[in-house]
């Protein structure tokens, strides 16, 4: 059965697609080690923090944050908050201070292999638009 959306729902859905972010993990991070952190955060009891200089505009709790590792978009997880804080990482014991994008919940792996050149910081991202622009089926 097809659901009929009203104009307000259609606009909200379009805006939701455009509010995703994409980040890159450092090349020194081993994916198998990172997956351990992803598993700890899968039930929303732990948060993964990503340090940024400034908070993204127009991005909210519940929006997607895609993750690039070694030139491949691995998948996404939910943004659960933005905070300015100081803490010690429970994995590395490194002390951090500043602004952070907080992510938690299950990690949604992409089924296809989609290349994406690594970068620092975050970018606004629309997966469907990226695939279209790069002729990825």
C-alpha cells in the first residue's frame, strides 16, 4: 500500500535527507578496533564523540552521520547530541576537550562499497546525491 504524504511531510523528508553529515576516521584507527566501540554504543548506553571546531548548522539529533574509513563509506549512525565538554576516552585513556558531535545507537553498514576520499572535520552529505553525481548505481 502506498502512503500519501502531505506537502509538509514531503518538505520535512527532503530537508531530513539534506541534513546528514560525513566524517573520516584517522588512518591510524583500525576498523576492527573501531567496531568494538560501535558495539558498545549500539544500545545507546555509550556515546562516540567526534571532535569539531564548530558545530554544524541545520543538523539535529536524529540525523545521520556517515563514517569514512580508508577511502570507503562504511555506514552511518545516529547523531544523539552536540556538546562542549572535557572527558577522558574510556578506550584510549586520552584526555579530550572541546566541541563534539555525539553519536550512538546501532551502526548501519552500507551494503555497497562506495569510495570517498578522506578529509578532516565534517561535511554536509546526501548519499543519494553523491551516488548520482559519481555514477554509482
